[in-house]
């Protein structure tokens, strides 16, 4: 077999992922951060439902693809608010 077509050695697959590193000084911050993100997500869900309902009432009828519109609204709000929380939160460095 010519050298150009020689198989290249493959590294064996390692099923173990490297351990996640949690700095001891930030261990309590992650729990608080999870609670903050969960509370914000619940608030975003309620706010999105309220906004969509208001828009539909002003329009006079329901949207045909209401689920898609709901998803787009909550996606944009979640990305913005979670980015803001990440920048201003206790874990920001």
C-alpha cells in the first residue's frame, strides 16, 4: 500500500469526561444562581403569556401559530435576561 493511503492511528475512545471543577469559594454561588435563573424563567413565562394575550386582544383574535410566536418572544427575552444576569451576577469575573 502506498504511503499516501496509509491509515492514520486513532486514539482510543475515553468514555469518562474530565471532572467539572468547582472552586470552593464559589460553591454556594452556583446554588443561588440556579435559583435566580429558575425564578427569572418562571417570570419570563408569565410575562410572555401576558404580552401575547395583550397583543391578541388588541388584534381582536388569536394568532394561527400562537405557539411559535410565544416561543420567539420567550427566546428573545430569555437570551437577553440570562446574558444580563451572567454579566451582573455573582459569578461574573
